[in-house]
């Protein structure tokens, strides 16, 4: 179910009813009370319109449903997504109306799954349009340059799976933690990224359904940049944990 589409429809319908009441019905009924439909529209339209603007152009919350971004993001993390960093986009259709900036290597990006745009995915941008990317022997190469890995001790917050190494990966000048299994894995590339396309990968490199499987992310599918974790909630039966906002790197 596309919540944004439903929200747009409700805002348009309630807005039209509200406008018609102001232009025609209000003067005709005089001091008489408006009907329920008009009363509800007048009450809910401003609130729903504000929610639509905030979700479409400023910030939107998401919850992490899988472990593909471990150890950076845990299952149950609630994240905030910046909707304007990559330009102002029309809700539902995703057309950019005001260009601001483009995704950068190392960004954690939310986008619509290319195979089913009704589903939102979150991965890390590792290659941009015009780049050449390869993943060989558990190591990432961008434009022929090896992105260095530095093995580190796990933080202790998560149970690291057997035969899995935690490492800090340098992607240009930016660093982030990844998990990689110390067994044979799937190599990929080299391949050149087409115009208006982006190559994304999960930080949990051997347990991620990403561009190595289904291809590139088109610019029109971009939702926004994830920048902070503000709450963690494992399941419906557990209590949510609140802490200081954690910046996503």
C-alpha cells in the first residue's frame, strides 16, 4: 500500500471540499452548521497538507526491516531520511522540480526497489554515474582504485556471525563499518555505471540483496538520504529504546 499516494488523494479531496465550501456553500447556508463531510474536511485538510509537505520535501521516518545494513543499522532501528538533500521531488512520481545536490559515494540512501517501486530499500551508494565498479575477493574497487579495508574488533553491541569479519572500509575520504564473511563470495564487475544511475550495496556484504543482484538505481527512484537513528524497537511485544540521536555514517 502506497501511503504517500493515499495521503495525496486525501489531501486533494479534502482541499477541494474545503475550497468549494469557502467559495459557494458557506454563503448559501448562512449561520447553519456545515455538514459532517465539510466539517471534517475543514478540520483535517490543514493538518494533512502539513504532513504531506513534511514527508514529501523535508523529513520522513522509516524502520529498518532487515539485516542487510549491519553493523551500521540494526533490525528495528527507526531512521530519519532527509528528503531535500537530493532535490525537491514531487510525491508519488518522484520527478525532481528543484535540483540541490546529487548522492555521494558513502551516502546511506533510501530508494524505491527497482523491481517493485512500492517497496522502499536502504543501501549505501558506492558508485556514481560514469564510475566503474568491481567487487573482487571481498574488496570493492571504484574506478580501478582499491577501497581499503581495516579489520577491527566488533563494538560488542551485536553478535557477529561465525566466520564473519568486521572491518572499516574507506570509500574515498569517508569511512564506515562493514561485515564480510571470510569464505568464498560472489565477485562482480568491473562494470560502468550509466547516466542517471547509481550502484548501491549493503554493509552486510554477504547478506544483502543489492545492485549486484538486480542492477542500478535510477535517479527517479531516489527517496532521500538517511542521516540519523532516533529510536530502536525490536518488535511489537518489546519496549522501544530511546537514546541520543545517532548519526549514520
